[in-house]
C-alpha cells in the first residue's frame, strides 16, 4: 500500500513598513497594516477560500478516505482574524471533518531553534495552545520553520510531551541511495521521521504551469501513473508514504486558477482511490502504518526545503542576514528581562523567518523566487527597514 | 553691473553643496545691486533674470522663444513648484538630443574658432581641448553637451558685462559665451575632478577644467586648499586666482532646538556616500567607538555610489542596530536629522570647501572635520583631524561622549562662530573680483 501524505503550509508574515531613521522613537506602528491586510484578503480570495471549499467537498465525498494535513502559523491565524475571519471559519469546518491533521510549529514561523532554545520552546508551546483553542486539536507531528531539521532538533522535540513525528525535506545528501518513501527514525530512534518527496511535490508546487517543462501539461492520469510506478519497487509489502509537502498558496496563488490547478486537485483523489493499493494518510497515522523496522537517519547539519541547496542559505548566508538575526535575538533577551508584553509581541513578530528571506542576495533562479515573495525593492532595503525596526524597538525599551 | 551666470545647481534644482553655495552667493550679490541672468540645466530653454534678493526664491523665468514666453505668461500656476515643474527645473533635464547633432555642432564651433583670424594659437588649443573632451555616451556628458549647445543663444541674445561659470559642467558654456561676446569670463572652482573622484578621476573632465581655467580672465577658488590644488595640479597662473571662502546663512524660518531620536549620544555623517567624503573612514571610526560606547548611535545620511558597499560592510562588522542608514533626505528631513544629533563628522579625503559642516555647526553640533578640507580654514571651534587618522577621530568622539558638557560647550561656541560667517562678506569679495576683471578688460580693449 502506498499512502499519499499531503501537508500544506499556511503562513503569512507581518511585513514591515518602510521605516526611516526619522521614524524611530515615535512609537509608530512598525508593520504595514495596509499591505498585510491587502495581501491576506487577496490570498484568501485566490487561494484559502476556494481551496478550503474544494478540499472540504472532497473530504465529504470520499467519506474518510481522503485526508490532508495543515501547518498554520500563529501570524497567519492572527491575520485571518484581522482581515479574513471567514478563512478561519473555513479551516474550522475542515477541522470538524476529522480527516485533517494540524501540525505543530513555532507560532511566529521563526528560526528560534537555531538561536534561542528557550524562545523556540516558548513559541512551540504558544502554537500548540493556539491549535487547541482554535481547532480543538492536540498536535502530535512537528514541522519546523521551512522544514529546517537536524539531529538536535529531534532531541528538543522529543523532550516536548506528545510529539511523535517530525517532517522534513528528503535531502539527497542525507538519503543517498535510500528512498524518501519509507518512514525513518531520527538518529536516536526516538522520533518518527517523514521526508518530503520533492520531485513530485515540486511538480505540483513549482512546475505545474510551466510551459517549458517537457511534462506540461500535468494531467491527473499522468501524475497518478507516476505514483503507481513507485509501488513497483516494493516487493515486501511494506507500507510506503509519498510525502507531498508544499505551500498552501500553491493553489490559486503561485499556480493561478487559470492553470487548471483546482481541476487537477478535484480529480486527483478519485484517480488515486480507483486503485486499491493507493490511499491517503495523515503524518501522524504513518506511525502506526510503519510495518517494518525503521532505519535511523542522522542529520548532523541543518537542512531545509528552500532553493537548490536545501540548506539555511536562503535566510542565513550574507552578513546582513547574520547581523540582523543576531541583533534580534540579543534584543529579544533584553525585552524578556524588561517584561513588557507589547514589546515582546513586536520582537516576536520580527523573528518571523520571512524578514531574513527578503535580505537574501543569492542570484539566478532562486533569487527570482526571493524577489517574487519580497515586498521590498532590494535585499538592502529590506535590511535597512529591519535594522531601523530593531533600533526603534531598542529605544522603546530604554 | 550685469552678470551672465552659468551653474548646474540651484535650489530647488540641487544635489549638493554647489546649489547651496550658489543660492547664498547670488542672493548676497543681488543685495549689492548686481543683476544676474542665471542659466540652469532646465528642460525648457529659459533663463532667470534675477534683479532683487527675493528673486532667488521665486525664480522669475523668461523663455527664449517669444511666442513660448507669451504662452507661459498667460499660464496660471497653483504653486511655485508647479511653475518650476513646467519649466522643467524640478528634475534633471532629459537628454533628447542625438549625439550626431552634437558632433556636427562641435565641428561648427571648431570651424568658427579655427577659421577666425583673430584667434591665437593658445585659444585654438583650448577650444580643441574642450570640444574633443566633451564627448561621451554618459548621461551627464550628454546633458553638458546639450547645455553647452543652448549657451550660444544666451550668449548672443542677452545683454551683460561679464560671464561667471560654476564648475566644469558649465565651463564649456562660459568659454563659448566669452568667445561669442568677447566679454570677460570668471570661473568658480567649487570642486575639481581630483576632489570628486578621490583619485585621478576622468581625464576628459580634467581637460575641460583646465581649458576653462586657462581661458578665463579670473579664477575664484573656494579655499586656500583649492587654490593650492589648481596651482599645483592645473598649473594656473597664480595672478589669476582669487580666494573667496564660501559662507553660510541659515534660512529665517529654521528651527534649531534639539529633537532627539536616540537617548544615547548620536553621531552624524551627512553627505554623498562617495569616496571623496570618506564615508568608509566614518564606518571604521564607528566600529571603534561602538566597542567603547555601545550606547552610541551612528547615522549615515545620504546616498551615493558607495551605499551598497557601506551597508554590506556595516553588516559584516556586526554593528548591530547601532549604525543606521537614512537613504536620501529632503531639506526638512536634513534639518530633523541635524536636530537629532550631537556630533557631526565629515572625514573628507579632499574637500575644496564643505558647507555641510557649517550647517551642522549652526545647529550646535560639535564637529569633526578633516584637515583636507577648505572649511577648516574658516572655523576654529571644530576638531580638525587628518581623514585617515581613524584612531584619533575615534578617541575624540569617545572623549566627547564621556564629557557631554564639554561637547555641548564646543557645539555652542561653534554655533556662535558660524553665525558670524555671512554671505555678505563673500559677495563683497566677489564684487571686487568682478570690478577688477572688468577694469583690466577695459584697459585691454579700450
């Protein structure tokens, strides 16, 4: 049996205003409410609302056989409440079906794991609390920001009550000859690991509407045939897991409705479930479905799902990114000591990884992706606004 | 006395100190009763007949084409800004002239000068130098070509006693006007290519600067520092050079009271982020001071070709959120940033004058200026340090941070000193240069 494990990332950052040195100390709002509201409403119209509606109908139609998982950040939930409450309601309707798993992550979609263990644990706890309050859901699978993972993350997550599975990228330099189609264990065999099958995930997320791609157009039949082929290699009846992980904004936002992405999703479960040896599972179900001795995998260095390198270089490569993030975590310490909850909230909103992504200066193809996602003219501008925001926060502190 | 004046910058068409200097100088010259027809790189073919002091703010304009001018007179504008927009002064002039046209024109200039029987050999050479070096595809060169093309008409049709041209961008126009009218030419050196480039610079610009100064009847240098430079680097006859220091007059409606941004001591660099101004030395000083005084904040205000390099460097030095970039600031923002700062630093590698430190001192900032700047000749209540002496500059700032009372006292003394430097005196000196030039001219051409 091959189980397709869908996980969709739902995230919106609080983008910064174009903060000038002269704005510092005026206690002005650091975040661009107008832009953030505009983006949220646009993405809700193009992606969240239509996709939720479609997936809800598919779940109902297939009565328990079609399942999906979401990881929704705290900053996204907050902005649903501010700018698109109907989106939050539609996620709640999905939660009520019982066919949806919600994953745990850092509330602020931050890189705290790499810089501040206590802050990481705080943000994970905040997020778990949020999932409980909004969806009545107790999270059991962990997804770190941008699928960043290394051995010591599994140690930390194992220490948190209730997390049994972590999902991350199926990086070739770790897997080598192995396939991401099996569930693995972390290096100490305490935690279940699921690895993204990036070729097929990216066929949907990145290549679906690319007319230069030899496989264009991607039809449901073709895609399910590829999946079916994956089962041929398995001779011992071990359960396989095809982990299709992607940004939720793939549907209708990165791949426009005109590309046929919604039609594709509408017919996908039918085509899969026609075949008895194919089905769907959520990440936490893989734990019980693993009918074999799971191999342990060691990730000594951090990996992620970003860019060609699948490492940290999208957020932490150049000097601007390093200076910005180090200054942030130093300041966060001071804010915590001071104990002002409003300032802490600002500092945490500044911990969202997107801020560092905007400062990325990598060129070529990846640079284009960065540019597409950035609300600023250049990495330098993003850095200037961010550093000015940190200078302002520090003035408010003293 | 009536002057035909060519300049590249004048408020609100301004990118640096040249515009500020011309504004103060022209205003003071008008107060002395001197009439000025001002030619700027405007989009439309206009000149500005300035007759009284207030004209420097209203900028009355005359279109060279009578029919266009009549149309202009019938227009009504809701604001000064809108009127200047119409004339095309708020932005840099677009280059709409084809290069071929320029070449043909320059050939004409050559022909006229070379075939003229009265032309002496030296003059031919100077014109040849100017025209052969005013060639290039760069935006700026094209704009200068266009400006020069237009100068001919002003030179022929306007009525004036003397021509005054500011910096190399207008020297070709000044030369042409002198050639056409036979009137004497005064060129003003606000900065040479050596200063701007912080090194050898562009050969073409040197040639144009040299031809302009050689062809001029008098050369005004803004400081001894600059006079020395044009003697040693351009070999200009010392008898021709007159030194007139720039001055500084605050506008009357300005607010000087402190309005802090940071609680900690605030240090300011205000100028173009280019090699000449030494912003890289400022960054090095900041790194040293921040180690001793993490409460200090360093602001780098302005833009320029080194912006990106400096930004990246400040990040690699891990200056955290203590070294901040403002980007481009408009006039009001410049005043705000001055009101927010305690210490001003301009480590120019080569600064012919430098009005910016005077402005900072007028706001009561304690100033550190490089010894390689003309402004250091006119102020005493400022620290004068070699631009490369990063350690001494850092020590000085540390000392001022540790002795805030002393810092404030020096700032106030500097403010008083700068308040006594008036454009009126500078204009008086320029008037003397004009009259001496004219009387020599009349003696030579009885």
